[in-house]
């Protein structure tokens, strides 16, 4: 193990990796702090850059940018009441209330400090959970992989903040997109409509860039410009954070645990972790009446939770190739592109690369504190960047990056098409994250299902006969019928009769 750790350390101490991590950290901080530009979009725009980097440097950019962007979304939330990322939306009102009370330094300091602590806790969970789970996963066959992938898709629909029915519909759209092309067990062209460029199918990366980046630019064109941030000087950012750590130690620990658990669930991610942890903080607080008035307790728990989920979300990604969230879905694409195919054998055949990923997460979260403080002090300048300047640059990056993926204009058309699809879906309440997971995992679901049927000579009994497969099948089927049962319960539940009104005299 010591030899492996030394090899991993040597992998990440090259100039290429160090420069890539620092540059990606600054990039993630800037993109995350701009209102409306999510951490997922920041990560997706980095993919074309990773083409020209070594495997470890490419993963380092994803790790650093995503970790920094999740935190820096707190900055406009606290100063403008406009969350920079969806994960920051859970407690933006609370942080803004603290700013109005003159406690902006405390709110932003809590954001950077507890985000770093949560990120390190999530990394430790990745180091502890992944190796033993990898040993179990070595005994998995295609039957288990089918149910596991299906369970991941259903979990994504259960945790969606919109209607479960709309989330399931989005997932099926993603699965339909994954069917395009000839990369299927039968090698038969499907849904190509005679277009040669569609024979290779739809690549997940252009679809991701389209629904997250181009769709966001379209939304920005139709919404008013956020108000300019007032100029002000910040005092000490970390003053009082150690006192908060001791006072709210149980809340911080609970936030870390919730973030780790939600991060491991396929399709959940930092957004859901932040909302759940903030709600739990208010539910179990000794001072719930202070929430909403500028109370730091919710920021402590939710801030620790969202970054803990970023690292733990890599557990199912590295083990099974099933993304824990949309950022991990992008990371899976980069891993495959660089020859680091996710799966349990990755932990044995390329153990040094795995330990390098662990170390990069820890370094990124340590860097978050000094770089985050600098970013907070520069926030008044970054947040003043006019939208009319930022959005064309993002569109240019999308066009150049999509062209670089396949060296043809079809990639640009794909990104534009999915930008329109993403905008229309979001406008009508359909979560694009569920569609993205369907695109990423559709091929895996189909291949595992067809391969299993070939093994069993067309019988479906082996899907339920193996013990682990039976457990996963029960969980996946339960997750599928749960929204239906909830809907039926609400329809059949007897309504309480309204009290009779008193006749007027």
C-alpha cells in the first residue's frame, strides 16, 4: 500500500497536474460565483480541454473545478440573494439575511470553511467505502449490473424536486436518445433516419454541454440582469469559524453523513444534499424560530453536506460506471476517454491512479480555503461582469468544444439541439438531470439486459434467483412503483369533510 501511495503522490506532483489543478480551481471559483452558471456547466465546459491533458491531469481539472464551483455559488447567494449554483439555493435566503445584519464575513467564512471540511469528509468516505465495495462488485454478473443500473435511474427520479412522473418521462427520453445509432447488441441502425452522422449515436458530452450550458444562456437572455453588488470591504473571513465548529459540531457531522449518503445514491448529488440537510437542521434545531432571520446553523450543516456529496458521488461512478450526479456523469466520460474504465478492476489494475484521485480531492479542498478567501475579496469585481459579456464567451466555448469532440460541425448542431431541448424541458418542469442519466446509462442497461437474456437462454428467472440480484430487483421495482402508490394514496385518501358554515343572521 505504501508503494502505491508513493506512486500516486508522484503522479500528482508533476508540473502539468499542479498547473491544471490551480487553473481549474480558479476557473471553478469564477464560474460558480456568477449567478446562474452551475458547477455542472463549469465541468462540462472543461471537457474539450481534457483532450490535451494526461489522464491524471484531466481528472484533476474535473475534481478541482467541481469542488470550487459548489462552494463559490454561496458568494452571490450571500451578497445578492441570487444563488450561484442550485446547491446554494437551499440557504441563500439565510446567508443574505446574515449579510443584511452586517454578518457577511461570518456567512461567507462558514461557507468556505465547512465546505472544505465536508469535502475532506466525503473524500474519506470514498477512501473507506470504495475498496471493500470493489471486492463485492467483483462477484457481480450482468444480472446484478442490470438491476443496479435500473436502480440508479429510478433513484434519480425519486429525488427529483419536480413531479416523479415528469422525472420518469425525462429518464425515458434519455433512454430513447441512448438507443440512437448502431452501437447496440444487434448492430442494427436505430432512429438514424438515413443520417450518416447518427450511426455513431449521440455522445453524452455534447448532450451535457447543450442541456446545461446552452440552455442556461437561453434562459439568461429572457431574464433580467441581476442587481449590481454594492462595493464593500470585508473583514477577517475565517474569524469565529473555529468557535462555530465547536458549537455546531453535531450539526456539521450530521451534514457530512447526510451528504455522503445522498452522494452515494445515483442521481442525487450536491443539490439534494444541501436541501435535505438544511431542512434537517431546521427540524432538529433548538432554535428553529431563528431560521430565516440570519442564523448560521443551517449554513454550517448544508455547507458541509453539499461538498461531502461531491466526493462520495464518485463511489458508484468508479465502482460501476453509474454516475452519482451529473458532474460524475461527465467524469465517467473523461475516465473512459483516458483509458481509466470505471469498474471494480480499476482498484486492482490501476490502484495508483485511484489513490491519486483521493489525494487530488484532499488537495482541492485544502486549496479551497486560501483561494476561496481571495475569491470572496474579489467578488465585487467578478460579480460586476456584465451578462452581455459573459454569455457570448460561454457560447463560443460550447461551439469550439463541441467541434473539437468529433472534428465536425455535427457536434455543434448536437449541442445546439440539446440546448433547445434542455430549455424547453426546464421551462415545463421536466428535470434534465434525469434525461442526462438516461443517456449516460442507457447503453449499459441495454447491454446488461440482452447479455443476461443470452446467458439464461431467454429465461427471466435468473434475474431474480441470485441473492444480490433479487435484492437489487426488489429495490428497483419498489422505486418504480413508489410514485404510483403515492399518487393512488392521495386519490383514494378520504378527504376530511369541511366544517359546516354558520348561517348568517
